[in-house]
């Protein structure tokens, strides 16, 4: 057989649909930003010295890492940059988790790449059930950490629920780890209104915080992610990177990401806008009988009691809206809706009324 036994056994991550034809759907299914990147990015692309592309990029992305370090008040040696945070996470699995130490712990319902990486690296894992309100159950994590385990990872806010932990709750997990196993906080959505664990890095040398430019910096197409943590953690990630692909970030990505990180004023406005639309949309559909989990992300997770999630997904797709649905017991009646522009969300709000609330008419938005 040509295919390796390892490859034959893979069960890959399934990303949200990317329709081939742009404009066919209003795309609210993969948590991309509906707003463009900073205007400074456009300017930089227009004047980019394209002849530089004949040269290899800086393998260690030093200028970008210095810029990120400066932004978060850290040292360059505390920053690792990779080709999307997915790649950074994959390196972290290789760098820090050993199967013989026990299972990796993550929440029952969470980013569905975690079980995929675990299988890829043959790392056993244990899913910790969510609390009744769908929040991450800190007590259950701490209890699980009293038995052997390989490490802990969770997104904050969690995906696909959008619910956030407080810094105090994250510290309880770090205390329970007693510095012995890696704790990863995946902060892909942290900029949309929850507290970052970055200030804890100096006190906990086993904390790795992972960020992406894909969501709050409107650069999903660029593929830049980064990890922040103690220098020794970053050195280990770098050794893994240099054993796999020493140039994961191309010249253009390093440069554009750096420009985006520096334009704090623009992105602060975009975040504020997203948060306002999210909170307006959540409150509006709640009044119409939807259950909406309290979100600190650029998406919401919602269900309409009495209507199957798969049906809602299908109804919306027929009407030109792509949202995300997971056929997973426990959350199968929820749909995850990325926050789009105010116009798109007003249209969706009216459509939901039309579809599931026939006695009321939304009128022209
Ligand atoms: C989107 C997302 C990522 C991946 O981001 P990229 O940088 O685009 O690879 C990682 N973790 C979570 C929880 C995400 O939602």
C-alpha cells in the first residue's frame, strides 16, 4: 500500500464551508471579520517592494516578534510567530504533550481542532463536561488535574459557546497545575471583550497564550498567529518549527501583520463596532424567544427552543445566509452565527422573525 498506516487513520478537521462563488451567501459561518483590514495595510500592499520576494524571509520573524512584544509589553524572546495560530497550536502539541503523562484536558464542547491534533500526535485526551450554563467548569478541571494528565488547553472565550472565564478562574487552573504541566489559553477571540491572560505570563512559566490575526485584525487570509509565554517555552516551540519548516511566515505576511498590530486605533473602532452589533443582535433575538449564550466573542451561539438546529441552518442557507451548525449531541440545536455588518445582521434579524415568528412583521430595516 502506498498510503502510510498513520495517514490512513487520520480524521481531519472540517472547516466551515468556503463557497467557491463570492457573494452567493452572506457568510456568517467562520468568524471572519466583515470589516476590512486597517487602511495602513492597503497602503503597504500598494507600495510593496515586490522584487524582495526573490529572497527568503527572516526565518525567525524578528521584526514582527519585536513589534508584538512591544505591543504587549513583553520581550522579543517571549514571542513565537507562526503560519496561523493553528500551526502554532500544532507545534505546541509536539513541543509540550507526552502521551505517557496521561490525557490532555480540554472542554467537552470546544474548538474542534483540539481532538484532531491529539489524534495526529497520538496524544490521548479527556473532554471535561461543561457546566449546566454551558460555561467551562473550573471545578471539574481542577478535579481532573488531581489524576495524571499531559496538559490543559481551552479557548477564552470558549468556542463555539462564546462564553468567557475571568482571570481569577484561569488563575485557579494555573495554581492547580503547580507549574508542572503546560496550560494553553487560546485567545483567538479575546479582543472582543474579555480579559487576556497575558499579564499572568510573568508569574506562571507554564502558561502559553495563543493569539491570531485572523479574527480581530481582519486578516484570516494572511495566516499569522503567535504564542506568548516564558522564554524557555518559546525556545522549545522554535526548535519544533526549525525541525519542520524554518520559514513558516513569508515576507509579505511578516510585514503586513506588523503594520496591522501597530494600528491600534483602527482596530479598537472595529472591535467596538462588532461588540455593539453583537449585543444589539443578541438582545433583539432573545426578546423573540431565542436562547443566546452570553458571548464575549465575534459570534453568538443560539437556539430556538422547539426547532432543530439543523433545520434552522438549512432554512437560513436557503435564504442566502451561511451559519455554522454542529451535529454534536448536547449542542445540536444551537447554531453559531458570526457577527457581520450592521446591515447584514438587521437583514438576518428580520429573516429570523419572518421564518419563526409569523405573527409579527419586521418591515423594512
Ligand atoms: C479561528 C481559531 C483559531 C485559528 O486561527 P488561525 O490563526 O486562523 O489559524 C484557533 N483557535 C480558535 C479557538 C479559533 O476559533
